[in-house]
């Protein structure tokens, strides 16, 4: 198999595993989740571009990933809103999202580079806001 075929085969295995573990999620939602797993900090526009979906579809996927369970601890992602413009958001993996990746044997981009990024404690997300210097 070629390198491209190996990559596609690996991606399909991950998608099938995620669909089996998380049957309530649509293909759109899983696509957005996998993009976030590879690079955190994207906004809705970037996620829409990368996933080739409309911004409204991405927003629905993000809502689903935030409300993945009845308990806040079950949310797979955290969304930080811009302090001046609440429409501007940046998306990050939450502890449950990182645990799901680990459970199915997928390494995030940060893990592959060997970087150890610090996850904020749950209460820090409520206090944190995206800096005014960061654009949407």
C-alpha cells in the first residue's frame, strides 16, 4: 500500500471505532471532533473551512460535543468565547475528549510532537476568555 492509502486506512479505522463508541454522534460531529483533536484553538470559521462544512453545521456539531452527556464532565470539548464578541470562539479538547482519544489509541498532534500542553482545570475555563488580541 502507498503512504496515502495507509493514512486513509488508519483514518477509516479511527472513524469506525469512534462511531462504535459514540453512536449518537453524526459523521459531521465526528469530523469536527477529529479536527479539534489534531489542532486545538480553531474557531468556527477555521473548522468550517477544514471540514468543508457550513459554519452552521459546525456550530451544531460543537453544540453536540459540548452537550455530550448530562454531566458537564462528559463534554468532549471546551469552547472559550471572545471577551468582547461572544460570537468569536476558540475550541479545545476537554478531559473527556482526551480520554476518549487515549481509549481508542489515537494520539493527538501535540502527543505526536512530544509537546505537553497544559490543560486548564475545569474551573479555569469559566474564568478564561479569549484574548482581545486574537482575532476571530
